[in-house]
C-alpha cells in the first residue's frame, strides 16, 4: 500500500495492482483464517474458519447481485 503513495502517474498504479494482487489476496485469507482460529472455541476452529471465509466470499457475491438488481429496478422505474 505504501507503493501507491509513491507512484508518479496513474499507469504505475496498474502495474503495482497487477503485481501485488496475488500476495495481498493470500495475506487477506491468511489473516481471516488466523483470526478465526484465535477467536474460535476449542474444537470448532475449522467451522469458524469456514464460516468466516464463506461470509467473505458470500457477502461479496450477494452485494454484487443486489447492486445489479437495484440498477435493474431503477432503470425500470425511470422508463415508466
């Protein structure tokens, strides 16, 4: 993230994002799994990790679908 504050042009942001997308996603998942493991009661670590990871993926998809539905309904109400 510190590299983004040092870029001279917006085109350099694309290079940084392409290069760091994989490591940042891996760091995100490692953080989710580690935190879920720390806060889970004994014997439920795998379940809490699965719920935390599934919530991250599921809520992202749900928000995308909801945004699509809202834009569809807004277009229909504008054309009436």
